[in-house]
């Protein structure tokens, strides 16, 4: 099986060189290009067409999120996944990155082991997001839910940014209770802990988890968190 071809776009030379050297230790990873700014990065992406591009947000000439948007809008982006690697941990940056077409989002203090896992999962077509960021943003998502006086459960319409995602989940809704469960999932809670915190049975938790995965067309809990971010739960 050929190695995963990677391009690094990072303006700090020592960080970029060090990351490149670290990734080259793995037989299934190959760094095929590097760039210190967005202009060079966009050209390298279009020419090399890597499997995964690791992009910093704070580039000197253009925001890495803007670079992601420009590349994803081009005809050269079909096979390339974007993994944002940055120090920015605010929800606005996370949401903007996914809205621009990023596939995964990680903080720079991630361990090498977790970063490699994120690269592999991203290459496979899954999404990876730093658990700390997921907790912050999903908490905001829950706070943004508008309460009503209706006796019926409050629901949140999912409006996908990506047209393909929109087709998959356009008719889906998450109840406020499902948002509670989703927030605890990304906080690292297992079913028993969720049941204890929400004062419900484990069987009920399992039912909510299955419903969340189905509604977000997700294969696992991490992917469900990312789908929630990319589908417009947070305005």
C-alpha cells in the first residue's frame, strides 16, 4: 500500500522542519512538499495533489482558513484532505475552518502519536477534532438552542454547509436531550457516566447515541461531533 502523501504549510521553519522529520519516521507517511506561506502552499497543493495537507492558520500572507477555502473551491482539491494544525482554540476559528472545507482540526500541542492517528483517519475519509475544542464548541451549541414553551421536545434543524452533507442530513433534527448527550460524549464520558449525569438509564443513553449517529450519518462518536460542527448546529 503506498504511503500517505503529505504537504506541510507552516511559516515557522523550525516547527515545519521538525514536524517533517518526525512524520518521516513512519513508513506509511511521506512528506512530498513544504511551504512557509499561503501563496507557495496553494501552488504546491495544486501541483503535488497530496493525500493530506497540514495547514497552519497563522500564515504571514493569508489566513490558513482562507487558503483552505481557496483550495477547496478549486478543481485540484478532489483527492486532498485538509488537517488544520494551529494554536487557535476558539470556537470561531474551528467553525470557520470546517465551513471553509477543512476535514480535521488539531491543536499544535497534540502528541505525535495522536497527530499521526489524525492524519491516518483524515486520509481514510473520517474527521478528527481535538477533544478539548469539541467540548467548547458543543457547549456553545447547546447554549445557542432556543427554548420554547411547547410541551414537545425542542429540536435543532441541521443545515449543512457542504452540499453532500446537506443531502445526507437535511431532514434530520437533534433534540435538546440529544445535544446534552452529544456534549458529554465529546467530553469523554462513557454511557454509564452520561446516564449518571443526566439521571437517565444506560439503555436510554444507548438509544440517544444510536439516534445521534443515525441523524448525523456518523460511524462513531468523534465523527458525530465533527458532523455537528459542520452541519450548522452553531451559527
